[in-house]
C-alpha cells in the first residue's frame, strides 16, 4: 500500500472517529427527567419553566404507558 493511500485511509478513519464523538456531544438533551435536566431546575422557577425542562405536566403513567402505582408482579 502506498504512503498516500495509507495517509488517506488514516485521515478518513480519524474523521469518522471524530464525528462519532462530536455528534452525540452536540445533540440536544431530550426533555424528561434526567440527571442533567434535574440540575437545570432552580429555586424560584415557575411551574411552566420546570415543565418545559422536564417534558410536561406530571402524570401517573410511565413513558411506556404503564401505571407507576400498579403491582404487576402479583
């Protein structure tokens, strides 16, 4: 393999690795209860501001649609 081809393959591999790291880092945080979103909530925020960060008003169902309160294993 020539040096030019080896250099080109190395550059392409490095670019792919860089994109694999950069794209998830720049992806916006999805709304919902995550540790990062929890840390964005501050004292004195209105309920609307907190709901915008956490993804809406409180609800009694999990994201998969099942109840948080049911004992499904009994």
